[in-house]
C-alpha cells in the first residue's frame, strides 16, 4: 500500500507516549546532528586513518561503549578472556585494576555503585566467560524487525540496494556508464531512481516505488513524515537516527567526507544528512510495503526500546569491559614509563655540530630507521616532525589542472605550488625556449595518460571485455609470472609518468609564485616547529615518506597521513627550496633565525616498505657539499639494510621467515596481503628532545616528535603539537584500536574478499555496505595480534601549566584528554616521566621507575 503521511504511526497503531510530530526544520536539524556522529571515510586515493569515535568524543570512553553498543552492536573492548590472560601474565596488576576502578567511578556518576567493589572483584569478572555478543545487541530498526517478522532478509536487501545506488551516485571515475542523476543532490537522485526501479516490487515489496513516490521531494520534510509514520518517541529520535547512520556507516562516512572540506572552510554541507534521509525513507517504505505481513505490529512492539532503552545489567557489563580495557592501558603505560625512567640516567647530549641532521616524519615506522641510522652514523642527528613539515600545500603536478592537498586532513592548504622543469628557469635561450621545454613535457605526459585511460576503458568495456581476455590474455602470461614471483620491475614513481629519466629528474616545485613574506613565514614555522633554531649542520635533510606496493586498494593508508594520504615528496622539496632561498635566509635572520651560509637543505623520501631513503635534487647540491651528500647516501643505504633486518623479524611468508631482501620483494608482489605492517603497534606519542628517547629501543611503537620547550617562546609550538600532530596520532591509534577490538563494525574485514567500488572504497564481497577502517591482515599475522589494542599515551616535555593552557583553549583536545580517549604524561627536565594528567586540570605524581618495575614483577 502507498505511503500515507496522514496515517497514524505504524499503520494504525496507537502513538507512542511522548511522541510529538517534528517540523521539517527540526527533522532536518536532527538528520544533521546524527550524520555528524559518523566518522568521515576518505576515498582510496587519499585513504587516511580516522578516529571512528570522532562524532561522540564529547562522551567519556566508558559512556561511548554503551552508546556504540546500542547504535551499532559494537564492542569497544576485547573479549574478557583477553584480559584474564593479561592478568595471569602480569601485564595487568592489582594496581592497574585499582586505578581503572578509580577512573571508572569518576566517569560513572550515579552508576558508580553498579561497578565492582574492588580490584579483586574486577579481576574475578575478567575470568567469567564472554557474553559480549549478547551485551552488544543494537537497538531495533524496521529493516531488522521486518527480517525477523517475515523470514526474509530485508535488512540485507535494503543495504545492498542502497549500496548499489550509492556506488553509482558517488562514483569517482570507475563507472563507464555513469548515473543520469549524479548531478542531483543525494536524496533527490535516489528518489528519482527509486520511483522507476521495480526491483523491490519484483522481490516482494509490493507498492514500494509508489510509497517512495509519495514522499516529499525535500529531504527534511520527508524525514519529518517518515518519523511520524514510524512513531519513534520524541526522546528517542536522536538515538534512532544515530542507529540508522551507523547501520550504513561506510557510505554515510563517505558522504560525511564529501562535506569535510566545506565544513573546514566554514561552509555548510548536507550530503551526509541527505544520505541519512535515504536510509530513513527506506524504513518508512519498508513499513508501508510490509504492513500487511504484520511488520507494523512487530515494529510497534520493537520501537518501545527507544522509549526506555536502559538495560541496566547490560550497561554495567559494558562498563566493566571498559574498566578492564582501562586497566590494560594502564599496564602498558606503567611498563613504558618504567622503561623510560629506568634509563634516564643514560641521557647524553649529541655532538656540538653533527655532520648532518635528518628530520623524519613522526610516523612510528621512522623510529626503526632513525635508530638504525644513529647506530651506523653516531655523528648524525635525527629529528622528528609531522611529515608535511609545516608546508600545507596543494601541489599541482606538471600537466595537471588541479592538485592534491599535501597536509593533515584537519587542515586546509595555505598555498598552491606547481611543478615545473628546473632547467626551464635557467634556460640560456630565453623564455620562449623555456616555455617550449615545459609544453613538450606536458604534452608527453598527457599523451601517455590519455593512452593509458583509453586502453583501460577498452579492456573494461562490456562490448570488449570477453573478447579482450580471449585474444590478449596469453600475452599477459609473462607479466603474471613475474608479478607472482616478485621479479617484475618496481612500480614507476608518479613523477616519472610518461616522461623519460632526464626530464623526470628535472622536475621541481616552482616556488616563485609564493610571496616572499609567505616563504619566510613558512620557513620560520618549519624551523621553530623542528626546534631547530641553532646548531645547524652542513646538511639538513627533510625526509618525507611513502610506500611501494602493488594490487593494494588501501595503498594510500601506508603513505603519509600528515600529507593527506599522499607521499611527503612535494612538501620536502618545497621546504628545501624555500629554506635554501637567499632571500628567505635574509628574512629569517631578521626574525632572529640565523641559518649558517654553509648549511644546505635537501629533500628525501623514506620508502617504508623497502626502508630505502632516496635523496632528491642531488644534481643541484653545491660542489662544496657533494662529498657530504655522497657519504650520507652511503650511510643511508647501510641504515636501510639494518632496518630491513629488524623489520623482517615481524614478517612471515609460506616458509615461515622473511629475509631482508624478501622485505623488498614484498613491495612488488601483487599477491602479498601484508607488504608491510604500516602503523600497526603504534602505542605512544612522545614530544620531547631526542636525547630523552635516543638510548631506547621503542620497537617501532612510538610517534617521536622533537620538542624543546625552552626554545618555544609563548608555547606556540606546543599548541601546534597538541592540536595537530597529537590529534592526528590519536586518529591513527584509535582506528587501529577499534579495527582490532571489533573489525566487524570498525574494520574492513578480509582484504582477499575486497572489491573496489567507484574507486572510492571497498566492499567485502560483491555487495553490502562500504567497509571502513583496516583489514584484518593489517592487524594480525594469522596467528597472533601485531597491533596491541591500547589507547595512546602522550608524553610531553613541557611545564604542566603550559600544557593546561592548551587544553583549556581547545575543546577537541579537552575531550580527548578529559574523556579518556588519550592518556597524558609530562616529563621533567631530567628526562623522567614525572606527572600524569588526571583530568579536568588535575595532575598526579608518577611512581619512580624502580617502584614501577617492582610492581610489574609482582
């Protein structure tokens, strides 16, 4: 029967107590608020880690565990047996359990009495089996109720239908036959297609298209009428809409991403809210079409859960799980601090003037390489900084019309820099010849790209696909064999696309379009952010990073998150060019930053899959520094070999072991599901002088950001660290954490089953919702976890009052720290971790290293 907005809720059932009809304006606001609770999902081309709890960060971790269980059937802790084993192995002590209980009681409010009485009681609960599936039952939806009432999986059918539509509507260039309604807003596009699509009617949803046709054309008005029809209690509307948006968090997250940039710029975007209106419209249409089969009566009963969704016993169990996770986190923090404090007496100052200074991204993979380099070259100093190096740029490659944002996704690019040919700027035959050189390079690159796209389109076209395989398939046999054996040549770098080696080597960022004042400001920001204001070496190398893999839809997730899921190459080359500019040097000197005349800046890139570091633009190194650069290149090669040897121990293959050379082979093996471990294992963020951690083997678990608060006048650099790199690190950590504790909701399943859809994301199989988060192959090796599910501890070497000032000033930082998403510690000036942030401006002393070691042994 058709949708009738004048019907009483649930096809004649009495209205729910407390129900009140929403206006279109109020319904639109409710849609927007609920859509804001789903985390954005970046497309595959720039896939970056995102905090899956971003939309509920205003809740404490404990409260959020309850919220996500109700909204998504999600869990935010491991099975209890995991914690029971940690207790038995001594990784969780009685002191950790007691500390977790103290935190839990402060967060529980009037529910504190429901928590275990003491550490012994909490320990007992850890050993009482695992009924997490029952505890994490999500609230009902019409689609789910319809499946139970009719015996037909209408929830799966609905998800597949919406996903197929979304794949067509949001297609990023994969579809050869694009949707004719792509130019419309999402809700209008879906409605225009749904009224013509007879698939639901054929599958048994009689009257579905007619019901859709009677829906208002305005998504907010449609939402208001749908909610009235569904009879959702007024007090439960927010919870119900959150339940719906999490029901398809993949496509909803991608819709949320589409509005992210507009929202950063202060503009409104309702793409995600319109997508939620589509999901809500399906609820109303399902109820209308299936009412004759008793779904109306079943829904009238089920929706009472939104009238009083409190399950006190279930919520208490979820809170206990959160307490056990907190105790597990405290155990890791205790061991980390004991390690740092136990070795603080070995802190040494480096050489007065190192032979070279290399600034790496704070990425945890850099920690392994930095230790290796410092071991083979003790006279070299390493520095940690976010991999965009304070140059938030849109970079336009030669021959492209638009560029890509090379900066953290919470930021907008401040400038646009175009790629050009370095030789064209110093051409001896004048501007005309220079222009000819540039145009020739552009034409060659565009011709190559056009040919590649045409060939790909021919191969994939419906009229040629089968004949192509039959005719050309055998010619691909050799390539298939070499790719399988890992003997094919490495994937060409994007800079080499369609260009010969000589021209590709001549490519360089053109910084001439950047005003001098901006160049000076950017250079100053980078140097002060690096805490590099004196003691410059002859060579200062800014090392970005990227990754080499093949046949990997999530390859961008292995590149630089601080560069928006791209490589750091443009940033380091731009930064080096700016800092080598004589005019910039004079401007920096006027600002109190005197860079020695014999200091030369270079860009470089660390390939995190192969642990090879390549220096850029060495042909333009002055003759006075060529020997320095050559010697450094040799040491980088040696350090790469040491780093590969260390990382090989964590990698496995069918023989059970991986050689250092095998690490390189994995980068070009199309069948390899674990080319590298990415940021798996990330478990600490340190902002301090390198001397505080240089004597430690942190096993690739720590983000290392160099920071000297005594050089930070006004604590502006501290504020940047806590509002940008620390936040990005929390996104990475929480994505890995969530994908580990509940891959079904927060991860993307088995990558062997992935199918790319619309070039924007992956499905697991051939249908279902777009998957979010990380695949299981990025988290475990098939036998054991590689990523330890802990929330990130942050350790900062700065006065606590300065840290407090930043927390007070920035609400999103306050939420992370006051609500338990991050833990925060402060170093003292001797390099010991001395204080722990207890929330809401309170600090407490940390036990000394020796005492912590004794407790760990106990």
